[in-house]
C-alpha cells in the first residue's frame, strides 16, 4: 500500500498539472496531438517500446501478487486459527495435561497462544463400495480428527460456522475429499471396516481443512468418541492439542515463527509451529520469483533509455521549429508545456496499452505455470495451493504508475532543456552550436575527478563482489531478495562501464591520430565516426547503455537458464533409489520383504508379472528422536536390510574392505552379519555410529536426500530392533522395482491401491516426481527467458529507431559534407563504423556484466553445492548477430536515402 501511494501521488500531481495546462491552453493540446499524428511511425514505435516495459512490469507484479495471495488463501484454508500442534512423547495426552495447559494460557503465561483445542486424530483412508462390498473409489491419506464441538466453536468460530453436530456413525467431509469420492450429504463412506453416513460436506477452512503435521491429502471430521476409537486412544485422552495464535488489526495474519512455544512449560508436550513451518515452506517455494522482476525492471530501464533518446532527438530535430515558435511570441513556459503534453500522450497511450498487455501476459503465464507450480509445491512442500490469476488493484496501479511516471519524468527533463534554449540557439540547426575539434579539447578538473572516482568505485564494487564474505552476507541478509540486489549491482557496473567507455573516445581519437597517421583514409573514416559520439556524449552514453542493457539481460538469462536447466535435467531414477521405481513408508510398522511380496500377490489390483523385485528396509533415526520438532528426514537414518535388498541394490561403494571381492558381496555380508555395517560417505562424521566394523562407504547422491533407504547407516535388519531407542518408532521403507521402468499409469495406480488398503500411504512414483521437478524448473527458466527476450526486443527495436533518427537528424550535415566535396563512400563508412563501434562496445559491456552477475546468482542459489557453469555461446552469438544487423540496417537505409538526395535538397530545413 505504501509503495502504491508513493507512486500514485506524484503521478496524480503531474497529471493534474498537465490537465490544467491543457484546459488553460487548448491550442497547445492540439499542437501536441498534431505532432503525434504527423510522425505516426515514430509515435507508434515509441509507444510500442514503452508499452512492452509497462506490460512486463505489470505482468510480473500481477504474477507475484497472484502467487502470494494464492498461497495465503491456501494457508487460511488449511490452518485458519491453528498455529501450533502439540503431542506427547508417549503418543497420548491425558485430560489433566490439557487442563494445566489451558490454565497457563488463561493466566497469560503463554503470550503466543490464545486458545487450546484437544483432538483425537489419525491418518486413514476413505472409500466407497458397491452393493457387493467391492471398493469403488478410494481416497488415501485423509486426516480424520474429532473434538468437542463447543470447544471447537470457541477455538475458531468462522471454521465451525457450517459444521453440524456429528454423531458416532457420522462424518463430515471437506469439499475436495467429497469431490474425489463422488459423494454428497446422505451418502455412505467407509474407513477400514467402519462405515459412516456423510452428515455434511463443508468448504476447507481451518479445522475443516487442517491436514495434520504430516501433510495428509484431505480432511474429514468425526465425533470425538469415534476418533478415539479409530486412533486407539483411551477415554479422556487425546492424540493432539491444537493451539491458536494472536492476530492484530493491522497485522499480516501470519504466524511468522517456526519456534515451538511449549518447550519450557514442563507439561511433557512437544509442539510444532505448523502454520509457521508452512509459511516458511511456501516462501521458500517462491524464491525464484524475483528473477521475473529483474527482467521487468531491465525492460523498464531500456524503455527509459529509449524514451530519453527519442525525446532528445525530437527536441533536436525540431529545434529550429521551436526557435521559430519562440520568435513568433511563444513563451518558454508554453514551449515546455507543449513538449510535456506530447510526453503525456505518449505516457498515457503506452501505459494503457501496456496495462492491458500485462494482464494478458500474466494470464498466459499463470495458465501455463499455475498447475505445474501447484504440483511442485504439493510434492516438495506438502502444501495444496490452487494457483490462479488474482487481479488486484495494487499491482495494476503500481505497473501503470511506474510506466507512466518514467515517461513523464523523461519528457519533463527534455522539455526543460529545450525551453531553456535562447531563440538564437534554437534557430541553429542541430549540432551547429558545437564546434570543438575532437582530440584537442581539455577536460575540466571536475570532470576528470568525476571520471576517476567513477573508475575507482567501479573497481572497488567489482572486487567486493568477488569476496566470499560479501556473497555469503548478501544471501543470508537478503535471503528472499538477493537476486534484486545482484541485479542492482550489475546495473551499476554496466552504467559505470558505459560512462567510462564513452569518456575514453577522446583519448582513443588521439591514439588513432598518432598510430594510424600513414593510413590517411582510414584515419578520416575513424575521426568522422568518432566526431558525433564525442559531440553528443549524453546520447552516445545512452546508446551504449541500451546495447549494454539488452545484452546484460540476455547474457544473464542465458547463463542462468542454461546452467540451472542442465542442473535440474532428467536424472536416472534407479541411480537415486538404489535400483527401485516406487517407494512407500509405513510409519510404526515392521514389514518384511516376504510380507510385502505376499500383499502384492494377493491384491486383485496388481498384476504379479508387472513387479520385478521388492524389498523392505526397517528404519529408525540414528539420533535426535527426542528433539523438539523431530522429523526423520532431517536426521541420519539407521537402515536394517535383508538379503533381498542386499541382492538387488545398485548403490555403489566408494570404498570397500579388501576382504570382499565385490560390492554385492559386501552388501550380502551386512544382511547376514550383525557385526558389520556400511555407512554413506556423508554420514561418516557422526559420533553416534554403532560400534560395528565398517566394511564399506556408500556413494551419496545429493538428489537422494528424500529417499531414506539410499543413505545412512546400513546394518542387519534384526539389529534395528536392538539399536532403536523406541521400537514403536521403527518404520519400514518399501521399495518396488517394476518390470518395465516406463510402466503404464494403471499399473502404478494398482500398486498404490494395494498398499493403501494395507494402510500404507503415500506411495511415491520417483520417475513422476523427478519429471515434475524437471518440467517445473524448465518452464520457470523458459518463462524467464521469454521475459528477457521481450525486454531485449524493446532495446533492439529502439536502437533501430534511434539510429534511423540519428541519420535523419544529420541529413543537413551530410548534405554540407557532400557540397564541399567529401566522397559519399567516406561518409557512408564513417556512419557504419560509428554504429558498429557503439554496438560492439555496448554488447561487450553487457555480455561481460550479465554473465558475471548470472554466475554469482547461480552460486548463491546453489548454496555451496557444486555446480558447473554453462555459457550459451550459440544463443548469445545469434543475439549479437541479429542485434548488430538490425542496428546497422537502421543506419544503412536512411543513410542511403540521404545520399540519393542532391546536396541542395539534403541541406533543406527539416521541420
């Protein structure tokens, strides 16, 4: 809101001033509009260039607004007032503990908690059956919980508004679960052998959408007694205690904390800030979004350079016309107002068209990426977010204001300079007021000092970015916005380099005079090529900067996309899992390989021939099970393996005891000998390793981190029961290798259904997961490159426009040179060399700065993980060739037209 006000107030003030001017002097408004109509081609191209910048920034702001708001809506649906979820170490919370906790909250001892709701809960499956009892539809991973209805209303009144009283054999389903089971109120669903009447179907909101701390796939409400019975909890006890958090009138509504609140209460409860953790995961999933803002802001900056150049050229082209108007009695104020009104027409036209284009672009981006983004967040972060385009007034106003304000500011600057000219100065033809000889002028002390300071600051900034302390500090201090800070640094380097290179034209001219003196014609061409860049230093700097920004953006996006796309490319599934395709975890259960094999064989949903091999690995954490907020995936694992796993696994050993002839022999030894073990290379550091002989060090793939049977400490299966601190916490990771790695979806679905009926959910299709991740990342980078390409098109098109206008502006000068006998070829080649020189300098600066910033950005995103930088030589080469060709064509065609005119015609006034 503050940003919108800061942008909107100056815009309204400027538009109000211009409106008053137009109303006071309608003849100025008509003159400004006539100038746009007379120069239709230039006006259309200028509006197009400025429009793309506004469209990109508007679409980026809308896209980010939609992503953020969709995420916040999902948090409200799944958590509502729920901030923390507490459990007891024994798994059962007695009524006495709940009473003590409620007393502490009422006495204000827990300032971060406002309400307490004890619940009984479990994750189960729900299914529908036909008349014969056969399963029709199944929804695994549903979070079933029950609580006291009146206490729930006090805890979250909004969530319970549409929830009726629930009887013993009744159930209330959330809308997504009811839709998946294709049931309505009055239908019947079952969980195991228990059958329920669907009392109501309600939208997800807080308690009706909460999916527990284990990221279940849906929510259903049952009575408290039923929930206790299903969860195996005695009367008067609970499995969980939900805690609400305080909200404030002008607050964000977020918890913004992942710190537990019950650690010092002495109640024996371990709580997790479930909402805060979800907020953190959601924010982490959006960390790449600032790259779209980078592309958009670069487009805006290129548009600013374009508008500044074009308005400056318009003023120069019409200098004599403006001088005549002044001579006829038009005041400086009216002249400035005329140019500002013309700028207002450009601003409003480009802003309006850009706003509509930005809406369309944001819709296309969300349409192409929303579903993919939702799947990736659900898979990686366990959050169900429905991403859709949410049009808000704030991003629309910000995008429109930025685009219009920048053009208005550019036009005000140019109009002030034009109106400050005296009548005599204005009546000179463009360029006639400067008669310096290149290479002979002397710099003032102040200019020399400014250039030296700029050079020193540029060198210091570049050297600073090379240090590890700077890069680490930037990533840690600005974890969510460091790409924007890097972009700002890259832009500063690009700007200073463009200024320094332009300032070097004078010394370069002197060097040319001395070193190439024997080659008179070449010296003449080069001196003529450098003359206008030196006379028009500001314009030359802007031209070089436009080229540089175009290639800063294309190089940055090229390096970033090429490297990251390769990093997140398709991987060999079985390499990461040790030779398996499907993975499922059964918490609190010890299942053997034979039992798993028998379950699959007995299931009517599985064709036995489709399964090549299965294995069951018993697991427990090596340490840390009593830590607050413990999650097994974040600690090293103790894996108990049997002969089936040892005979099937493809996990390679980096090191092996010489007593064993092969990796397979070493694995089989672990499965049969309780005195030996194999340890993954990244877990060798832990002091908590079992007191056994290490006979091998297993290789570790970073991408295997979520597949717990692919890393950790491997021992004989029976040893897990002996070494576990709590046998009740032993889990089983079930591994399945398919006969055909590219098995049909129906085969995978059948296996998933068979496991779900045994209470094992979710099953992970590793190939589908990796393909989703790869597709999502590639889509993200493709969209980023598309943004960058659109921004580059502004620059390339703008450069062509400017080079055409440069030649048009010089037509009188070209005519004079031809009139005094200078050969057309000499003039022609000097113009070509000038365009090529400016283009190549800008390209070199932009490519170097963009590649460097892209490399630093990749390093910070990688967070110290090894990564290979890739530079897209072919793509950048294509951009370089295309840009130079367009710029030179924009120079050649008007120059050729100027040469075709007789000198007398060329020297005519061009008003």
